[in-house]
C-alpha cells in the first residue's frame, strides 16, 4: 500500500498559480479493489448490468451519500426508446422515488439534464422533473448551469450550449465542503484599503467559490476522455460534486452509468461507487475505464483546467 499526494491540478490565472492540497497523506490501494455485480455496503465498486430499478430495490434505506447521474433525455439516442413525455415523466418519478429512499439523511441528489425536443418545441427537463423532488419534500440547494462551447447547430432557434444540474438534499442537515473545489481568485492580491483590516487580503487565499455556472467542455471527438458512448459526462464535472458532497469511503451511486465517468471521479478520490447500465457494450467501456483508473492509467481533463483560448482568432 502506497501513499499519494492528492492535489487539484495547478492552475494559472494571469500570473497567479493556484495549487490546493486536499490531503498530505492519503493511502491509495486501488489495485486490490474488485468489481462486484450485486450491491453490498462493503463493496468498493458495484457495476450492475440491468435496469436501474433492480439495483435500487437491492439497496437498503438511507445507505447512499451522493446520487449523481445524467438520465436519458428521451430524444431517441441509441441507448433509449423515445416515449410519450407523460410516460417518461412517470418513469423518472419511479426512479427518483427509489433514489430518495436509499439516500442518507445528510446526502444529496444531483440530477443532470438537458432538453427534450419534440417537433421543434423545447421542454427543459429540469422544469419537468422539479415537481417530483418537491413532492418528496426535498429542497433544491442549487440549479447549476453547465455551459459548454460546442454542440449541434440550430437554424430555427439559438443553438443550445448549456445543461443543468439540479442539486437537492433530503434534509437541512446535509454535508457540503467547499474547500476541495475552490477555484483561483480573480484578484488574488486584493486587499482592504481602509478600516481595522486595512492591508489584509480581502479574499479567501485558498480560492473562491466556483459559483453555479460551470464552464467545462463537453466530451467531443477530440476530448482526451472520449469513448464510444455518444453522450459522455466529463469527469471534471462529477469531481466537483463528489469532492464537495462526500467524504472518503462514502458511496456514490449512479443509476445510469453510461460511460462510467462517475466511477472514475469516485475512485480517483477514494470513494466507493455503485451503478447500473443496461447496454453490454457500455458495461465493457466502464470496466475498461475502471481498470485504467485502478492502474493509474486513466486520462482525464483536469477538473479546473481553464478553457482553451486560441492565440490567433483569425486562423
């Protein structure tokens, strides 16, 4: 068993270098972790092939610290069958109810969604699904806007370039730790110019709150994390949720695993992970990414890496 120094990657904001040490000595023993096909609290990794409701029903009440997922959007992708919007709503309600049941009292649910488009009409799925969480008496803590620069081009409306993460908690006594996900201050050397604190730094030297608008590139063909999955979740997006809403050895559950980005983010930061996926070819992708993570071979885009800006905008 070795030791590792876990850091947020070094960032540069103008001439400001920002490095945040999360732990001075975290014991890492990833290679001994194995993939289990059925859920147990002791498992480090549970990857269930099948319907998420089967997995959820095998989990006891109040067992999970964080549920983070991106469900199908009902737009006819290869991994889903497009159904009437009312049927989609009822299905999501059943899944969310089960997620609420297995969530710990101090836990969080982060439901990342985009838009359902029917004959040119846009229906934001966060607005559609919001009443389900309210029916369960959950409280929204943030509606996080995930902004990205690339995607399909539209000709009869403005091109969509954002999706949303709805963050709900079961109670008011929920876990949240901002420090591991702080980002560089815009003016790191700004100081108070009057009063009792004149000359002292006026901002947190450890960094600022990343706010509820996140600029993180989506996973397109030239992305370092790209797999065969057509709607892949960037690891950096999940990392912010995992680091701020869980502690080491907590369980992170993803009912719709997809390409396994939630598993990568969890394992990188010494969390347990569990989830389900129906498609066998995606199961194979997830297993491959798990193995690369355990072997320290996984390639990811750093969580807080600045957005690339071309030097010459004319080329």
